[in-house]
């Protein structure tokens, strides 16, 4: 073939290749665009600052895009709730150190598509001015909140005027409706403590947040339990999201759980204390450590800005009227079986079975335990909690305990 014809043919092939490549890019772009509809990227909060005194305080949060927001108030204790679209908080911890009118400031996810800023106040406050301002370059936006001290009468008026209970955003989720369990299956709900805006305890060495420790262990435990014949196991949360304490209980009950295991890893001021502990619910705590731990764990909903009255009545009064004695007995038997399985295998705290008024253990018809794997305040415990092999070992021991418990419960007609 003459050189001119070969060049012409080559140019034709190259043109077609470029055309096909362009079509492919266009299709990919359209696909990506379609996939993004209804699944917008989270906002980025990349900077913040706070200034003021006990009379007036200003908070500024910087975003990469313009945020929509709403403000509400919660009493007992006083909190200002700022609801936002889903937001990634890339803030330095010191940027929102509480000062002025506020003694605690927390932020994080609240479920699918939502995030929240919770400002805990020293007394009655009102956000007198709130607006979003564009920066001069137009590439970022500032949310500016001005708060001032008010009297109790004015705060009560604010509470009375707002049409908000804290339940809609707080429990929003995309989890599917619970599927019916297999006939004869033994169903176990594994509840990774904390999540989203509620980070839980912080590791003393690595600064790892408890919410990530509990999820990693819970995932391993569910995988281990699923290998047991006749057992179904599921997570109450499978990602970094906030679930209220009543919601965790409701998820377990809706899915027909026969057992509920809530996983935690707390911190203590006494850094030499270490080891696992198994807790059951009681209207009277076994000791000061159990009472203090229950008090801290029960603050989860308060941290997220959820009013306590949002709890279902049947759950709210379980600590006052513990009439489900059979469920209580099964919970205690499970706790003792777990301790027995752990003994000689992993480090246990002194008196490893304790009890207190944990709100997450309130299911009246589901035997429930709260497992403290160890203490993030102790460097040796923290190292183990982050070790995949250790998590696998403990999950195996728990599976043995569940098997023993199940055999005993079935034998006794439970």
C-alpha cells in the first residue's frame, strides 16, 4: 500500500479511537452525575473559632459550601442545637474549646444526611443572631452564631414557641425494615457503643476514639457468631453514625433478638486499672465504679442534644419498675457465662460481673449485657483493643459463652 494511503488509513483509525474515547468519557461523566443525584458530597467544615464572655459569645464555623441550618433549644441541661446537612468536620480540637456562655461543644454525624453542633450552656441562652456569610473570594462560607445570656422566663418562652422534639433528625436512618428471622434461629444483636457525634472515650496513647474501637470489635464478633450453627447475628450500627439509646433497644426488639450485647471501652482516672467487665441492668448499682460508668454511658443522648422525653414510655420507666424478672435472670446468667469463658484467657477486672442502671440495657423482653472490653485509659488495654488478633480471640471466647448460654436456656425452655 502506498505511503499516502497508509497515513490516511492511520489517521482514520486514530480519529475513530479519539471519538470512541470521547464518547466513553461522556458516558462516564453522565453516569457519575446521575449517581451523584440525591447523594451529594458532605459539606466540609474546615475552620472554627469562638470568642466572648459570660454575657455574650460568638461562634464562627467555616464551610466549603453554603450550609443550610436550623437552631433549636433543649432544657435540663440547657443546650443549643444547630442542625446541618451531612458534614465532615476537619476542625482542630482546640478551635472550639468551650468558653464564655458554653461549657461543652460537640459536633458530628447524626444519621444519613445530617450532622449536628451541640452547644451546652452554663445557663439560659438565646441565639440572638445567626447568618451565613460568603467570604470575599466567594469560595467559602461562614456560619456566624451570636448568643447572649437571658433569664429563665425568656428561655421557657423559646422552648414553648419552637415546634421541635428532637426526634426527626436524631433517628433518621436509611437502614431497611427488619427482616423476619429464620424459624428456630437464635438471634443476637451486637451493639457497638457510641458513634457519629458521640465519640465516646479517647485512647490515652493513640487518641483513638471509642466509637471506632467498638465498631471494629463488633464486626469481628458478628462474623464469629455467624459461624455458629443456628445463630443469626447483626450490628445495630455498621458505620460511624449516631443512634439514640432507645433506638438501639428498638432495633434489637424489631429484629426479634434473643440476646443483646452492647460493646464499650471506657476510660478511668486511675490509669492502672485494666481488664474486661460484664454489666447487667439494675435499679441499684453494685458499686461506685458501676454507677459512675452508667452515668457516663447514659449521657450519650444528652451529648447528641436529644430531649429525654423522646423515649418511648415503655422503655423510660423500666429502671423504676423492673417487673421483667425472668429477663433479668437470663441476663445475669449470660453475664456469668461470659465471665466464666473469659477467666484464665483474658484479663478481667476485680469482681468482673457488676450492675447499674444502663439505659441501653432496658429491653424488657431481651436478655442484655454491656461488655466493657477494657479501658482506653490504660496503655496495655489500649494496645490490646487495637490488636486484630486479640479481638479475634475475645470474639471466639464470647461465641463459646453464647453457645453455653443458649444450650442452657433451651434446656430450661427459655
